[in-house]
C-alpha cells in the first residue's frame, strides 16, 4: 500500500513546527513528509529588526533548515510555489516541477500591507524577511557612506512607520545600533535623526497605560522624535509627506504598519475571506478534507466577530494541533479542535530593555528584556532541543549568510 504523502508549504514558524511535530509523532513508514520553502534557511521573524541594523550575526537570525529537520523522516526541498491545484492534488513550483500530495499544509506566511499609500511599495523598506531586512542594513550603511561626500542631512534621517511591536523594536534597535555604525563610518551620531510615526494616539496602544508611558520615556531618552495621531500621506525617494502637511526630508523609511496573507493564495482556487483562508476548528480549510492552513494565511475565528491575529505565537500553537491532526487523518482517527491560549507578549526596545504582559502581570525594563530572551530560547529548544540552544548561544558561527538583500 502506498504511503500517504504530506506536503508542507513554507518553513516559517507554522510550517517548521508542524514538521517537527510530525517527526515526533509519525511511526516509521507511516507517511512521507515533504517540506518546501523558498530559501534553505528559516528566519526568526521577531528578530528581523536586528538584521536591519546589523546588531546580530546572520546565523543567529537565519537557521539552516537542512540542519533542523530529520532527513530520515522529512524531505526538504528548496523551491518557490507558484500554484496549488486542489482538484488534482498537485503543488506547482516555479521550476515547473509538480509535486503530488495526499495531505497539504499551507503555511506561506505574510506580506507587508501598504494600504495603498503612494510611494510605499516603491521607496519604503520592509521588515518582512531576512533578505528585505538585510536591505535595510545596506541602505543605512550606504547613506552613512554617501553623507561623508555631500553632507545631505536627509541621509541621516531614519523614519519608522508604525508604533506596534515591530515598530518600537526597530526604533530601539536603531537607537542602540546607529552610534556604532556612525563611528565605523566616521559620521557624527549627533547629526542623526530617528523618527517614529504612528496613526494611533500612542505607541503600542493595545498595552496598558503604564507600559505606553514607559515606552514613551525610553524613546525620549534615546532622543527619538515620535509623531502620534499622524498618518503618512505619501513617500518619495527623498522625503516622507505626512497628512498634517509636514514634509520630512528622509531617504530611509522603514514600514511596519501591518501585514496581510501571502497573495499567492489568490491563485489556488480556494475561497478567501479578506485575503485569508477560512479554516474549521480542526484547522482544515473550509470545504476541504485534506488541506490545512495555519499562521498568517489562516482565518481562524475566535468568536463570531473577530479572528486570531497573525502572530508567531498563534502560528506555533496552530502548528502543534495541525501536526496532531495530520497524524489523526493518516490513522483514521478523530480530529482535535484547536483552542488558542494567549501566553503573553513582550517587545524589546534595544537589547537592554523591553515591555510586556504575561497573564495579568505587566513588566518593563531589564526583567522584560530577560523574559524576551527566555521566549526566544524556548523556541530554539522546540526546533532543536538543547543542542540547538547551545549552538546558537555559545558556539554560533559568525560568517555572513549567503543571501542577497532584496527590498521587495
């Protein structure tokens, strides 16, 4: 009897954790598993701001997928997915190769949402992937180098759009990382301007007032100019235009104003709601019996009115249940219903401080920064156990990752 073939699209948080779950649960010869990803590395999305400022080694953020999977249980294939035919049960790759499946997991991640703001797609930089974040670093060093030639102050103005987790983490990293880069390039740091722009009334508006106040205090201590209740009207190569009429000469705008599901879903012939795939409690795509969707691409309604947010925490919890349900399908057993349990959120502001909430407990400062590291270490443990934790903390290779920067 032919073994059922499980194909997983995407090796982000959802896809990779699903793979590791299957490696743990499937018996030898019970099913074959293929993991397909665009690149040969898995990047830690919550650490991409460090890539953008060059404050962490590439290999700390981008992990080799072949080193993470068990090749006796998982076949890893590097390739770009271009289409899925649910009727024929075939995945089509950019190379033209077709891969048949019995069970499919769609975990293709997110794209940056620009909300149609003029100039953002052409001129802003995205914290979207390892390559797009690397482009931020190259842009910063390029502007520092060119400033020495023409003394154009717009080259030393670095703006971040969005005051959520990603935005404040990027602002904090710029404040801590730019002084070192300026010293390296012989540019006076006192000439640098760091600007945060947020449409809401405050930074991290979803947090308690004391954490908002603490974050604002840190931004002030770092001499970061914050514009709240302010929307960006448009962006050019040399300036950012705000809806309040202010024009900011700026050659580096980093956009962190929201995400949307991978637009590739539109070609799959599956029903979409607001660009995402609606899923049952089992995480099966509605109307299908063998296609799961998890993470940023999935629309999982936590109640009648609201869906779960596209976060790493949601993706990992969904992946755990997805892996169990794939095994259940293979064995003809009952599927498990997914229930999300929010375990808290922590956002770093540079390397030395952070803000967060776990349960009813709010935290800030050094303790919160330590908690952030604990969360990251736990994820490494899930992927590779103690060996990976030790490798990433004590024996990390410092060589650059061979991956060209890409803005879009």
